[in-house]
C-alpha cells in the first residue's frame, strides 16, 4: 500500500523514500530533523547523533517545508499530519509528541483506528471511541 503524508497547513509532502520527515524541537535543545517510519504503529525513528532523545521528553513538531507547528486540536500532547492512502482517502493522523510514548490515532470522520500500547491513554481526553 502506497501512503503519503502531508502538512495540514501547506499540503507539502512529508514522505521521502521510506521516511516521514519532520522538524522537532525540545525546549532545551535546538531543532533537528526526525525521520519516522511511515508504517502506522511502527515507532522507529532516526535523528542526528549529536541530539539525544530521552523517554518522557515533550517535543514540538513542525513541517520542514513551511515550519507550521503540527499541533493537534484533540490534545496538547498530540501532533497531527494528514495521511493519504493509495485509494486517495484522506485521514488525520494524530500521534504522541512525548518521546517513548506509543499512541497513534488514524481518524476519518467518526471512524477512529488506534495503534500503540499507550493509545488508550488519550481516548478519554479526546472523547473518541476505539473503532479498531
């Protein structure tokens, strides 16, 4: 299945080769590029070795093209990008901005699919029903 990821602000493509590419910043560090596995529910990432990511750190995520902050309107601890599947369907993909937390929500209308061991943590906060 071919999937693409887009910035909700500029609609720029965030997928290059096998990586979702985002700019992230922790309050005590400079910005860095974060390469994420584009498979929903796969939490592997890569970043430059000069930066250290510690579980529990909260990061701000930005579009690397227009620099728009990719915050979710569902919860302050979530990030949102657009996801387009191989049939042209568009979804909102919300995921945790907290390092080490595995929670992702694929949303289209009232349909919600959850991924990750920590996904139930935010369901009460965002008032969504798990439809997976």
